[in-house]
């Protein structure tokens, strides 16, 4: 399928591993010019080397997007290189365990900054250029635990807020040719990720029980389908698909909406 994004500039936050890395790979395969960021140089360099096996048109910058000033610096560096951003993937995120009593103010603040404010800051920066071009794509990576109960209270709350942000932003800028959507992954396993660690720390019988109770396909998800969905939502083919939050979870979530 021709997605029509050859030469488009795609910026992926948290792009050195996991779903961000896979999104970068899927976009690079479609001919997009890819910019990724990560908190550490080592992880960034390794992923850039891997992406350059697909395309030479890739660049990585060290940035902690939970910090507003570093978001601005990232945007400035990327636009100095490519002129403007056509596609923004707000993937950077994290989790905290705990309920409303056990979760500290510092935990709340750090997760709000990482899971929500980073997407707000980056979207603010790219939207004016997208308006000028009358074309743009913003994809926010949320979670099924932003749509229904699951996970720690701060994680669940910030991911729900990210989904709400997606809907409001999509409706605000629909007339400008900017499509804004959200992807809600379920239990997706990749090396070093939370579900990879979860599996390694479980007794075999407990892991088997978890899979039986929670994963209808009988196995954990993997990054490639998520990256390909992100690429589709970034494309011309997305058409009038905007303001949506799409589960990609192997049937794990239970909500009807």
C-alpha cells in the first residue's frame, strides 16, 4: 500500500527503543525523513545506526521532552535541519505504580510532565507549520489503561488525559488538514520494556495464569503492528480518520467504547 509520505519529516519522541523505535522503522520504510530523540546518547546512536540500514535520511538528538526547554531545543534542531515537521509521534512516556495515597507529589509531577506535558509542548511547536502547509499528522501513544481501569493511578490518569487532549486537538485543527489520533497499545513486549521485565520476574505458573486471564490471543503483543498502525495514521490514506483512539491489544481491553 502506498502511504504517500515519501519525503515527509517525522519526529518521534522516545524513539530509541520499543514502540518509538518501531514507529521510526515503519516510517523510514515508507520513505519518511526521520528524526528521533532519546535521553541518552548511547541508546540514540545505536538506533540511528540501525535506522540507517533502511535510510540515510535519519537524525537523532538527545532530549528529555519532560522538560519544556529541551522540547524547544529539539524542535529548533530538527527544523534547522529539515525546515518543518510534517508528522509528530508523541511516544515518550513512563509509568509509576501506586494508588492515590502511595503515589507521591513528585511521582505525579514527573509523570504528568513526561506523559502529558511533553505531548502538549511538542504539539504546540509543530502545529503552526502544519497549519501553514495545510497538512499534518500528530499521533499520541497512550494505553488501553487510559481507556479503562488498569495500572497505577498516575499512569492511568495521565494516559486518559492524553486521549482527551487528542480528541480536543483533533477537532480544533480538523479544518486545517491536521489529523490527530491516538494509539492505545495493550501488553506489548520488547527487550528492556516493562512487559519484558514482568515476564522475567514471574513464576511460570503465575505468568501462565496472567496470560490466560488477560490475553485472548494467548501471547503478549509485539512492536511491529504498532509501528505499522502509526505509519498508516501518519499517511495520506488516513483520510478523514481523526480524533480516534485505536486499541491495538490482541483483544485484551474489555470496554465497548
